[in-house]
């Protein structure tokens, strides 16, 4: 076989022969025809082929175990032979797997399962890795969840055994977006937790347990509840996107009730049991929590009533998140009244998240006579995936104008129109506390640009403004050519609202004074990158720098005179001609610099260059600055410190200090002169 391969490739240059199957591909590079193929070369080639084939023979199809108990890697072509019914899919992933835009014969499904399983098995066989206080197993999936297949069970067991054999303390444990084997957590993980949960030498210091979208079984959830009963150090527990039966809810309620140090509980988008008593007992156990996330589209009217009663009580709850509850008119009113009562009480909420709840207004301000006081204690308000019409936006804008506590406002995916945004943004001109405003994935158009520009010119405290995902808020359009019976027609280039916001609010290059007067504190996200003359990403990084405002202005001036508006360099030259003598070296340094070269703009660009690409331009600029200086001869005066420039611009000579006369032999006051006799000089 080797000889026939050698003969077949002779006469070709650097032919590659593929050996293997599936994803386990190996290449043998043959030399050119000018090399002599003697017996030693053929034997050497034969040994290389045997070595590579022996390595590939260790790969099995069924995922068996190698020597030492470590499972073997499963080839990617193995998953092509498995029927789709053999994969266990989570309930949240069914719609994605059966989408209408997938490829025929489930090829779209298979191509992503291959890469997902390869990455997952690599992570499982790597064990828990280096010494760290965090154990993390996250499915970096193209889908919403990596499915479960029985062939992966040896890899899961190997990962659990390496976890049990480790002696390093763990503070955070996280599994996310992975469909775990049935009862895997109860049989392999929680036993390790319970064994040393309070000995403070292994898992006794664990403070965070996050199990997100893992498709845990009822037995696993009950085991987590039992673990909480014996643990004393856990501070945060996440069981989001799970299916909680009545027994699991009861076990968790019992564990949380006995756990006195738990502060944060996340049950977002988790299906609860249909019994109202189980949820009531769970919420009663959460009476000492600081943060609670709860809600699912299958919540019944009785469960919503229990949640409203829980919010109406005097509890130390600071953070509340409600997800996806389908509310009727009566339930909206009940939940609205309980939130308003909570905010008017002695322990108001500081953070509220209302996601996909169907509220057309913020529930804590609708129908309230003291609406301005309703947000007086809030730090974060998130109303994602809802609706905010123009009347509600006007009311919210008036509240923001006088609010002194709100720091973060999230209004993404609210179907917000341009009219609603124009009614909301003027309220931020007088606001001095809001730092984050998220308006992405709404229905904003180019007509919202004047309102955004006006707000950014007046507001200096906003740090982050997200306008991405608004497809009608355009950047640069046109410039492309089409052919017709009249010939080639080129559409004119038109600048949209994104460019207007950038050029008029963030980076106005009409003059140096306009650059200084631009907004230097807010990072605006619209398209996410520099594209077709836009410097959005660069400007966002400049405004996000943790430095003095003068450094940001300097970087923007460099960006303007080197890339955006090179005519602005003449203004720099005119100002430099009237500078005091001490400032000329700083001007000479400025005209030589460019962002991204020799360390200038560190953290603003992705990659630095060591040398300037245009050396001739630097020399020309230095000559122009020096030759245009009004007192050209002073730059080349002889000596250092001979002349000085006063504040009024007058040039004066420095007065020399009188030198002290050296003492000589025979001076008065020298008592040793009579006894001192110098030697005769030769």
C-alpha cells in the first residue's frame, strides 16, 4: 500500500493524502519528485503511517473506555447514524429543533449537534481543569440547549469522578444550557456536596449554585432541597428554566426555610406545580430573601394571587424579577396594586424587572397619584418585552426629569415607536442620576436622531445608550450601482440617523471648539462597529475610558486631524502660532501622534502598530509647526534658560545671581593663616 501510494504521487509536488475517516483526519506530506526514494525513506514513511493508524485505531464508535478508565472520543460521524428520536430534547428547545427554516432531512440539526457534542465531550474529559474556586460546565451551543444522548454517559461519569476526587475548595458551581442525564445530579453530585457541606475544607465554602436550563429530573430537584437543609454557607441559588413538580416545590421550600443564609433565589421561567399551597409555602420560605426571580407563562390565576399577597407584606425584599406571566385584566390590577403598596411602604424595592408580563405601562406608576414618589427609591427598572405607548412614555419622561435615584432603565423589545422615544428622551436632559438606557430592538427610525442629539448635548451623566437592533435607524445608504436601459445608474450616498447622532453629538469635527463641546461621557451603541466612514466603535471606547476628560478630547482631536477631517489640522497650526513658548513642545508632540501607533490610544483600538506608516507627513508637520511660530528665533536660541516668557507674553532676560567670592590666603577672619605655610612650588 505504501509503495503504491509513493508511485501514484510521484511527479506531483507536495501532494497530500488523506488517511482516516470522520473528523479524525491526518495528513502525510510527501516530498517533491526531485528527492531520491531509497529504502530508508520508504521505511521511515511506513513507520509514520503505522503510528498515525495506531492512533486512529484507538478511536471507537461506541464511546468505549481507554486504559485508565478515561472514555474515548466519539467521532463526529457517529452522530449521523443516530436517529433523531434517540436524543433527549428539553421543552424549551422543541420549537428551535422543529423550525420551518431548517435544512431538509434534519441536516441543520445534525450539523449543530456534531459541534455541540464535540465541545461538550472535550470539556467533560478535561475534568475540572486547573485549581480554581469555580466549577463551570456551560453548553456553548448553537441551539438553546445541548441535547442528551446515552453515548455521553461515560464522559459525564468521568467528569463526576474527577470532581469527587478533587481536594480543592469550590465557591461557585455552575451548569448551564446542558441536558443532564436522568438523575445525574442526585446520584453523582449532591452526595459530594452533602459529604463535606459544613466542614469548610471542600464544599463548605460554596456560596453560589447555578443550574440553568439543565432539564433536571424530579429526583434531582428533591436532592437539591435536601442539600439546602444541611448547608449553611450558600448565598445564591439558581434553578431557572426547570420543571418543578409539587414534590420538588415542597422539598425546595423545606430546604430554603431551614437555610438562614440564602439571599438570592432565581426561579425564572421555571414551571411550577399546579397546587397553590405548594407555591404559597415556597414564597413563605422566601420571606428573608433579598432577591427573587420567578414567573412562567403557565402561572395560574391562583398562583398570581399568592404572588401578589407575598409582595403586599412587609418583607426585606430589594430585587424582584417577574418573567412571562400571562396576566388577565384582574390579575394585572391585583399585581399592580401590590407593587404600588410595596413601593409606598417602609421597605420599597430597589430593582424591578417585568419581562413579558403584558403591562402597557410601568405597573408602579400607572394610576398612581404620587407617581413621582413611586420611583424615588428604585435603582434599576427593567420593562423588557412589553409595551410602552406614547402616553406612558410622556409620563415616564416627566418622572425621570425629577427623579434622583434611578440609575438603570431597560426598555428593550417594547415595540417603542419614534413618537414614544421623542416623548421620553427630553426628560433626561434634566436628569443627573441615570447611567444606563437600553432601547435596543425597538421600532425607532431616523426621525429620533434630533431628540437623541438634543439629549446628549445636555446630559453629562449618562454612560451607556443602546440603540442597536433598530433597523430603521440607518447609517450610510446608497452608493451602489444598477443597470437599466439608460445605462449605469449610481444611487446617491445618504447619511442616516446613526451618522447624524455621531457627527452632531459625539464627534462634531466642524471645528476644534465643536470637538471640545461634544459629549465625552456616553458610549452610544447603534451598529456596533466602524463601517463606511463611521467611527462608532472607536468613539464608544474613547468615551468609556476611565480617565480625565482632557485625554478623551486629545484622542478625538487626533482622530479628527488624521482620519476624519484633515482640514482641521490647519486650525491646529493657526492656534499653535500664538501659543506660549513653553507649550510648543506639546504641540510638536501632538502633530506626530496617531491613534493606534506607538502606544497612543491604548484600549481604544484592537491592535497597535510600532511605527508610523507615514513618516514623511510627520516631518512635514513638524516643519510647518516650527516655521509658522510667531517667534521662530526663540526656538533656536543659544543656551538654556537665557530667556523667559512672562504671563503677558513679554520676553525678558534672566538676571544672573552674583557669584560668591572665593576665600583667599590672607583674608581677615582666618585664624589659621599665621600657622599655615605652603610648600614651595617647583
